[in-house]
């Protein structure tokens, strides 16, 4: 629910919302999602960061 509140209160463009949805589907942690949303970076940059986070998470397992 906290993620939904952040997204709703943020000033995100549709392309950023698509990347956040992708991040959730790829299993990013709540703290990773919060950082992604709070930093309000471009959708293109979000996509790259999501890929790095997925790799980071796979190495932690």
C-alpha cells in the first residue's frame, strides 16, 4: 500500500509508471521501488536501474 501511495502522490509520467510496473513484476524489493519512485528519474534511466537491481537481487539469493 505504501508503494501505491508514493505512486499516487508522485508526479510521474505514464512511461515511468510502466517501468515501475515492470519493476514490481521483476521482483524488486520495496526499498528498491521506493528509491526508484522517490528519485523521479526518466523512464529510460529507470529501465536500466531495474535491470541492475534484478541482477543484484539474483546475486543475493
